C-alpha cells in the first residue's frame, strides 16, 4: 500500500498501483508503473499578482509505464512544459492542493528528463538517419511491434530507392 500526500511525490518501493481501489478516479490500472498523476492542476497569478488566477493545467489524470518511451505533443502554449515541470518537481509552487503525483522508487532515485522545444537544434542535428527512423517507429508503434522495426526501416529505404549506408549519415 502507499500513502497519498498532496502536492508531494510519493516514493515507495516498486508497487502495484490500483487507482480504482485507492483513489476516486476513472483511471483503472493494475500494472507496475513509474509515474502517475491525479487531479494535476497548475495555476498562476494574474498580471502583477492582481485579478483572477490563470489555469494552465486543469485536473489532468494519467500515467507513464515503466521502461516506455513517451511524448507529449501539442501546440505551443498548450502546457506541455508546465506539465513536465510539475511531474519532475521543479514547478510545484503553482500546483493546486488536490494535485497528486505517485512515483516508484528504485535503487537509485528515479530520474525524469524531457526534451524541451526546438528539438531540431538540441538532438536531431546530432542523430544519424537510422536513429531518427528508429525513434519515429517507436513513437508511432507500441512495444509489441518493436521486433518489426528493422524490417520496416529497410522497407522504407527500399521504397525510397535509398541505400542502407544512408542510415549512418547524420541529419
């Protein structure tokens, strides 16, 4: 079992999180997970601290599976960076009191990292064409299809009439 502490990350040895039994929510999980959030809300003060508070995130629920590759996609200003900052603990001041985050604890403290905007400047420029195609495949397909990744990449190369040596070229 685990305890809920509002606005704080809960660290317990790897646990089975059954939100259906322990928390009033629509999320139903019975698998090991690395991180889950319930009622995640984030607000900021109006200009100069005057006026109504602006809601950036409103009562979000979700989870990320252990050993999975995840992406938060959306237009600029949608709250992606704010959400990731709340989840990694760097943006807790604006979180509402009923926001809850659950985190498994392994032998080392879990590390949550994310790639900020302008990915083309930070990462893609340093990746090979093969790496980019592998990540694209993993983002588009779930893990049960990973054994088909190399076959799919070879199929794309064949369809585009490209030699496999291009996979080693940097973008």
